C-alpha cells in the first residue's frame, strides 16, 4: 500500500505542535509551583478548648492557580494534537501507528500524558506537572529527532495482528509506569524532609498515586508479555528464549510484582516500597533506551 504523504506531513505537524503545547504547559505549571502557597492548615482556638487544626476555607482561584489551570488545559490540548498525530501516521501508512521506535515512543508518551490528566482529575496534584511533563517532553523530543522515521509500511515479519495487540499494550503500560516512578521519587523527597519541600503534596497522596497507577499498569504489562510470548511462538517457534528484551521485560515485571507485594506488606510500605518502584522506573527506562537501541537480539529488526 503506497504511503499517503499528505497525511504523513499532517502527522509530523501535529507531533511538533503537541511538543510546543506541552512546553508551554510546563512553563505555566512552573509559574503555579513557584508562586503558589504551600498547602496548609488553619489553627482555630476555642475558649477553654484545645487547639484544633482544620482545612483552610476554599477561596477564589489565585493568579498562580489560574496559570496552573491554563497549564492543565494546554496539557489536554497537547494530548488531542498528540493523538491526532498518531491517527494521521496510521492512516498515512495504512497500518497500526507503532511499527518503529519513533511511533512506539509517541504512543508511550501519549499514554503517560493521558494518565497524568486522569491523575489531575483524581488528586489535587496539578502543580506536579512541572516535574511530570519534562521527562515526557524529553522522550518526545528524542523520538522526533534521533529516532524519527518516515511513514512507511512495516517489515514483512511485523505484518501480524499481534503487532496491534502486543506492541500497543506494552507501549501503553510502559508509558503509564513512568508516572509512578516520578511520584515515588517525589514521595522519597517529601518523606525525607517535608519542611524542605512544602509545596509538594503530602507523602500519603504521593504514595497513593504511585500505588494506584502501578496497580492499573501492572496487569496491562503482564498481558503484553503474555501476548509477546504467544507471538514469539508463532513467529520463532518458542514462547520464551531469554532474548535481551525478553529478559529485561521479565526483570521489570518481577520488580513491579515485588513493589505491589511490598505495598501490601506492613513492614515494607512507605520508603522501602517507593525505592522498589524507583528501581522499576530505572529498569523501564533502561529497557526503553539501551535494550531497544544498543543491544542486538530478535527484537532488533523491528526497531523495538
């Protein structure tokens, strides 16, 4: 099937536009983070009664909060443009738009952004966009420059419905898992010295964010590995061969399984569990770059 160059060009324009919108969103989040007050409590003293700490009453949005809201709105706009770039890429090539590292990275980052938007709806953590979006923006920049590939049909070995299932599930779950890695790092900073980081959400909020996001992503990641094993049996005649990517994917799975187990064990909650999550984040990034781009193996031909 010939490539539709018009749609391919539109895809590239939308991708670059999304990068620009994400960048402006980060700047707006930074303004809110820099000029907003730390979340606090208001002390009420009753006559003859002990002092009681209550939440401060809600007030009209401050100027810094309005900047944060604009940042959130731009994040949603960037996600829409980002999704449009993937759709246009798929239409231009007549296939699923995750057949090379550029497209794989784009889908992974979109999953991370959508997860962040969902977390902003669930938790009062909008200001953390200044910490969450920059790593995603870096990945998108590298994807659009170093890893960029022209729209084209995939290699014959990848012309399988398992490309749609396996690669999409692995990419989406890996993108979602970027978020708990960042929030676990912030949790460790907050838990170590809360007074030094007064504007970060409470350690409890960061811990719950990390846990719930990992709980969402882990079954998807597991399903992706299982689908990959089934595809490997059909393509190479074996379910598992300890290829470098398979090995690191298994190590990643074990680490996140250990995190969920630690999170459910009283003695390992908190800092210990957060460190395990950070280790999973590090291995996930290692798998994304070193294993995909440096080592050679059965997955190398795919650029994935």
